[in-house]
């Protein structure tokens, strides 16, 4: 009996001890040393050193520019916008593309010769400036009555650079006709210009006559003209031509001088030159009125301003209104929130989608490398477009890991460490550490916890079974000695 009592008490004590003792912490394989910064790809370095996700650029609402009237979001200390009678205008930062202020930015209006900016963006890269071309009579047919001309003659030979001087300085429609003929013809050039406009995100422009001459259905907008001006500034040849004040134009055995018709650039006709003006392009037709795209640099800031059809002040009001808008833009630097962007809408939508996907993956419990990778590899659109999370085969191929070492499609990240554990307890090929993940991420910890949860639960079950067996043995023993069976 003494032995039985001792055994009973020892078993009961063991069961109680097993119930009160905490479950042992999961013992995982020793975490291997993180890969060195010099040998790991940048996507892994961001995860290993815990760098934050790169900040997202300022979000602007593109729909705001669709609204009628003046759009501006001033901050404390912002200057008051100047009065401008133009039907439509835009002020934008040439570097970032941010629109600082605008009036009826997408209003479709005839562009006049400011459409030559789009013509230059389309045709400039196609010929070397030193290339020579002899003009055929057919290339000068169809020029509209009253067109501005630089004076090109059939049978004369011109360098391509001469023709472009004729386009930018004299706004010569004859030069446009010759260059268009060199690039597939008039109708072909109109189609190419239309395609170029769409590629830049300029959706208000409809090209009928590449020289900007009034034509039924031909329209653009202050927004699109600012887009063309900003794009032109990224081309050194475009910038050189649009900022040239004076040039000699050949006429066979002699030449004559031509002047840029942009008065803000030359200071002609009583219009003062604007300090730091880069130029770009002016235009006029009886239908379009006066139009202008200007760019100016002050310090490290470059602005683009487009102005369409001022309603007051005479023929040179377009220059004075552009001047006042440029002055405001430089003074308002850092004191207004952007109301839009000149960047194409599609890349901005993709960037927003990437940010949303990164945030969603973080909430869904993806590994700690998910968010830094979303910031470091924002350009891997193919992987993100698949909609997969975790370490699917597409992610593995992006990181340079053999596809067979990654978990199969549809399996959770939690299962991957279990399948990848080696017999020696270290990471096997395809385990998260060798796959570029941090070895102490939440997926690894949860997997290790699940793997080691079995033994403690088994011991507890055994103890419970032993206690029940002892109770039944005691009950039978009591009945055999005449004791009461009721407790």
C-alpha cells in the first residue's frame, strides 16, 4: 500500500506539474548568418538592414484639372495669383511635372503654331542636323493662305538645321511642309503626331494640319501644350532651336537674317525680354487668337507656362500674361500644393497600384521583406500584376532563385520552412533564408512553433490518461475492501 500510495502521489504530482509548467518555447534551427551587404542583391539588403520603404511621391488628383475655372491650392505665405484674361492657362514645374495652378487646363481650343512643338517632338529625331535636302515643288503645295513663311524655294538645297530654324524662329509653314515630306508626307505626319501626343498623355489634342494652321476639328489644350513644352526641354536639339533668337537663313549663294517671333525671347515690339527665358513657341491665327508656350529658369527651378487666347490687352497681351504667371510660379515655389501633373496618367496609376499592393501584402502577413521589396523594385510590374503574395514561383524567379526551390503556387509561406528543413536541422535548399528572406521573420517562427507543439501536448495527454487510470484503480481497490463506492 505504501508503494501504491507513493506511485499514486508521484503520478498525480507529475500530471499537475505537466499542467502548470509552461509549454517550452519552440526551438528552431540556429539562424544562419544573414548574407553580407556586398553579396546580397539590393532587394535583400533593404530587408536585412531594416530600411524603411522609400517614400511615395506626393499624390495629386488628376481629376482636379478637369474642373472649370482657376485651380490652385495655396499654403501659408503663397502669393496671390495674377489676373489673366486667357481662356486657358497652365503653370507647371518642368522638372517634376507638377501643375502649380491652372485655368480650364483641358479646354479644347485651336492651338495655332504652338502645335509645331508637337511636330518637332515627332520629327526632330528622324534626321541629322547636317543632312542636306533639295526641295521639290510638290513639297510646297497646299500651304494655307496667309501662312507665316521663312522663304524656302523649290530647287534650293538646305540643311536640316536650316529648316528647323525656319520652323522655330519664323514659324515657317513652308519649312514644316518640307520636313513633313521628308518624313512620309502630310497625312502620315499628322498620324505620327497624334500617336506621339497620346504617348505623352496629351489626350486633348487632335491633329489635322501639322503646321498648326486652322483646320476643322484641330484642337489642343493648355495642358497638352505644357506637356509638349516640358517634353521638348528634355531634348537638347529642341531646346537649342527654341531658344535661338537670330539666325542666318540660306538663299542660294547668299543668306538673310531671321529673328525669333517670340517677343519674350527677343524683346521686340515693346515687349521686354524675360530674364532666364528658354523660349519654346508662340502662335497666332484669326481663329485661335494668340497662343504661347514659354519656359524659364531661375536658380535651380524651371517652369513651363502655356497661355491660350487672351481676351484683353491686344496682340501682345499673351506675352505679358505669360510673364505674370511665370513670376507667380517662381514666387510660389514651395508655397502651393500641386493641382495636377503633366506626367502620363498610366504610370501614375501603376505606381498607385503598386503602393496599394504593397500595403495589402503587409496587412496579409507576408514576410518582412515584402514592403521593402515593393519600394525597392517598383518597376517589376509583371510580378505584381500576377496578384500573388508571398514566395510564389514568380517571386522566386525575380529574386534570382531557381524556381524549383520556391514553394509551389498556391502554398502558403507558412508551409515553406517546414518543407525546406534539412535533416541536420539547418536550412535546406529553397528555405526562406537561402531564398533571400530574413531568417527570423514571423513565418519562420510560426512554422517552428507548429513543428514543436506536438511533444508537449503528447506528454500532457499521457499524464491525463495515467491520472484517469489511477482513479479507476483506486475505485476498484476501494470496492474490493468494502469501502463505499460513492464519493
